[in-house]
C-alpha cells in the first residue's frame, strides 16, 4: 500500500513508524512547508498513491479533503475539529466517487470504549437517580477543545439518556440544569489522551475511563482503516472498519 501522509507532527511520525512495520510505503509527506493552502496536493504528487492519510490541523483539513477528492484518491482523516463541514465533505466524496474514513479517534480501545459507554448510558436511562458528566484531558498543545472523541461520547450519551438534551462545553457560571450534560476539558503537560464518563448518585459513583498510553494505537488504527478502505467508496467511520 502506497501512502501520501498529510501533516507531519507527532501523529505523522507515528504513522510513518507503524507503516514501516506493516510493509506500507510512505511515498511523500505534505506539510506546512510544501502544502501551503493545500497547493501541494496535486495529481502529480498523488499519482502513485493508494490512499492519503491526514493528520494535519482543523483549520486546513477541509481544504486538504477537497484537494484529495479532486485528485480522485481515497482518504483517511484523523484530524478532528471539522465536523461542522460534514455535509460538505460528504457531497465531495459522492461527487468524486472516492472512499473516506473519518473518526473522532482511530484507537481500537477508544472505539470499544464508545460501545461500552453506549451500553452503560442506555442502562442508566432507566435510573434517574444517576446524573452523568464527561471530562477529557489532553496535552497542552492540542488545537481543539473539547476533543473530537469527547464530543462523540457526548453525542452517544445524549442519544441514549433521554433526560439529557443539551451538551454544555463551557465552564458554567450558574448551576448546571438537569437536562444539560456537562463536558469539561483540561489541557496540561504531555497527556496523550484521557476520557472519563462519570455516573453519580447520592449513594455511589461509577466511572468509565479510557487512557491512552501512547500514540501508536491511533496510528495503527488509521493504517488499519486505510487497508480496509481499498475498493470501497463512500463515507465511513471507524465503527464501520471494526464491524466490517
């Protein structure tokens, strides 16, 4: 499998390392030095690529997707913070007949965690004594807040617990309303990623926690998604990859 890697921060380096282990070839890397305004994404640059993997930045990822789709190449998007443009991207995918896998988080463990949270939230919907909240912690340099994973977890809970109807992502200045799901974010040091769902009642508390040890799992998940995507057209998520 031949890959063009878009973005070359810490995640990009992990993808390069894991790709070598799996026998995949990184043809070239397009980054802030040679891909300003997505101008580096051309038919020539992607000529021999099977797939592009994007771990760039929320501010440029949609332009990158548009350029890759225009070249008719499949894509795995690991960048978060762009889901307000989901309908636009879906239209691009359909127009250019490419395959695209996106996810709030490509880690296998996180995706299993999401399923566990889904099951737990559906159970807690029956027991109104339990309130619920979310917290996520990441390294101080993370660009988006809350994390895409936390927002995905929030969506799962809102869909599963009927008494929760609104996601509150800022620090409240007044008491949190019963129908609000509070999602708090912490940025500190070098934390790779930690997500906690807390169910609390007068009698006890239950916590579900996922803590990433390193970035290898995210890179491996992205490469597994790229391998799975071959021959498929349309918009997919990591859930499709796991179940497919």
